[in-house]
């Protein structure tokens, strides 16, 4: 049996997965993110680095930018970010700068994860803000979407 809080996290993570599928449809690495404030989605995004020719257009950054504009402040102190993949160092740093309250993510990123896998940037003592972290929400679904994407990409490269 799941608690209401767990159900809420699953519901929002499913919406983040929908963003990841939008990225997949755009031939981007399928990662999706949401910014939720007072039980309202105020920012959403998927990876758009290829389409925008912008190395900073990760799902989290896109969602944070949208949320900051909507709220009228770059400080999102009561917000929760839902992301299908463990954030990289750039995105983890942006979460700290935005003063996010809680990060909920799905799959770990063993190569570049900066929250648990390679670094624990959010726990660094030099930051003046701490972010709570909940990992593993819809982990299998998030991981499978990414694995399938890269399997197809490798197959296409092999066919060339």
C-alpha cells in the first residue's frame, strides 16, 4: 500500500515520463522534468540540446527556466523537481541556485550522475542550501526508456 505522498510522487513522475517521451519523439535523449509548486506544475521540459543547439538545454534547466518566468523569481524555495534521470553536475548546480526544496528522480546515471552516482554535489558543504532527495521513483520505466533509446541509436550507427 502506498501513502498519499508516494502516490503524488508517482503521479508527477508519470508526467515527467511524458515529457521524456516528447524528447524521444524529437530524437533527443529521453529525459523529462517538472517543477511543482504548491501542487501545481509551474515548469516542464525535456532534453532539447540537439534541437536548440544548446548544451545547457537539459530537461531540468528547461523546466527551471519556465518555472522562474511563471513565478517571477529564480528562487523556487518551496518547489519540488521531478526528473526521470539523476541530474548531471550542471543541473544539480542549477537546482541549488534555484533553492529547490526536494528533488525526486527516477533512474540513476552511473556515468554522469551528480547526486548519488559519481558525485554528491547536493550535499557539498560549500553550498549554503540543502536539497532533500528521493530517488528510484519509476526507476525501471525511466531506465528502460533510456536503454531502448541508446540501443536503437547504436543499431542505427552500426547500420551505416
